[in-house]
């Protein structure tokens, strides 16, 4: 007798270049490789965007550019396809998924995901938006079958800020890096600063915005540059670009600073850097830390909420410094350049975030077998 292959629906509405996008691009094909049928439910003109649609994956256009306006189409989808699980991410999308399941009257399991330290993320938002999200998470998330987050710090913050019971929140490692990254030799990118043994290269990466605090990285780099020859490269794009270039000029280090723009997969740049510096003021996890560790590059990071402390194992894998402290960051960078940790230690710290290991954890959270029957 033939058995029906379980269907997993993934409902996201993203910018197209966020951490959620990167995780989804890894997780969706991995779920399909496990034998599941996977439907990517799309809010029109929003991500994630799959470069190639793998076998077993279908993209379903919900017909609107606005999340809430997708409710009628989502209800029809749930009634028609009756997926075993509906995975959604971010509060507005999660609320939409909950409303649609209620209206559809189906038994689909809801798995809500959240990837940011919510109290800090909402601190600069308007009073109404803070109230809506805080109330939503505290009062509505208990109706989901599972709530998953990227780190224990995010889980603790969500529980204390929203009142959602901590035992209802499960930490699931994000699918950040492929297994091949731990062993393959990456080709050196075509940039004259990479792979030079005589001039160490410090690398940063992320959106050029206030949350990433690359100003502190530049201030710290200027201190290091005063002591030794080295260079700084920051991958990414954003509104702060001109401000960062002006600060580099003001500090007298402009000739040793490069902002080459956005790089979709920064692995090779990380592999040929001598040190990766992470300076965020807050995060949900810190994908770039994991990527750098996976290629064996030492990391120095701010001890921001949440993620770096967990990934770097309380500083055992790499130094943690206070947020916004350029002097402490400079000292940690010089110390790590002088005595980098063993590459094997760094790679091992990244292994929980390998795509297949993370997929196991996601399927466990969905209460599905690790392989479809």
C-alpha cells in the first residue's frame, strides 16, 4: 500500500538578504533531500529567493505583496494540501500563520521561529509596535505547537520580555554552513590584500548600519595599525558606507581600509583573512562568526546579546569584548593575531551549525522523522 510523503510548508516574508534568507536557502533543499515534499509559500516581491528550485520543492505565490493580505490564499492552501507542518518566521508572519490555521480548521502543526533578541530589537520601535509584538508573543505563541529560536540567549530574552513560558521555547541551531566547507580548499578571491603573509588582514562582514557598529571596528583597527602593519576589509553594503570611509580618513588609516561591497558567499574571503572581527551591538545568532570558524579563521567578537558567547563557548574559542569598547577590541585583535587558536578547534565549534546537523534538529522540533518514510 502506497504511503503519502509528508508535506512541509515554509512561510516566510523576508528582505531577500537576511539571516532568515540564508538559513531558508539551506534548510529547504535539505528537507527535500530527506524525502519530504516542501512548499515555499511566498509573499510577492519578498524573499527568500531560491536560485535553483530543487526536486521535491514547489514555490507557491500567495498573490499579495502584503503579509496579512495573504490570509485567504493561505487558508485555501492549508485546506487543499493539509501539510504536516507549517514553519513560519518573524512575528507578523507567525501571527498570519496562526490566523490562517484557525480559519482553515486543519490539524497542521505550527512551528514559529524567531531569530532576534526581541527586547533590544524592539527598543527603538514605536510604542504600538512594541506592544503588539510583545503581546503577540506572550499571548498567541502558546497556541503554536513549537516555538524555536536560534540561541539560548534569544530564548531567555523572549521568555523574560514577553512572558512566554521558557519551556515552550526550543533552541535549534541554524543551518549556516555546508559540510564541504570544513574540508575543501577555497580558491583565493581576486584581491591583492588576500593571502599575504607579510601584512595581516582583519575582516569584518555585514550590513553597513548602526547595529553592526563598524565604527568601533575602525577605531580599534586604528589602534592596532599604530602598532603594526595590517589591513582591514569590511564586506557589505548599507547606508553607513560614506560615514565609515570618512571615519577611516579622519583616523588616518584610509589607505589600509577597503569596503568592496556585498559578497553573497564570503567563505573564501574569510579563509584568506588572518582574523575575523565581529562588532555587532545585538544579534540573534551571528552567522558570520560561524562561517569564519568553519574555514578555520580566528574570531574576536563583542559579547552582545545574543549568540557570540554561545558560539565562542564563553570565550574559549575566541575573545569576547564589551560592546562598543574599541580599546578592548584592539587588545583582543592584537593578542589573537599573535597567538591564533588551532584551526581544528575553530572548525569543531562550527559543526553544530552544519546544514545536515541543523536539519536533524529542525525535524526533531517539527516532530517528524529525520527521513521521510
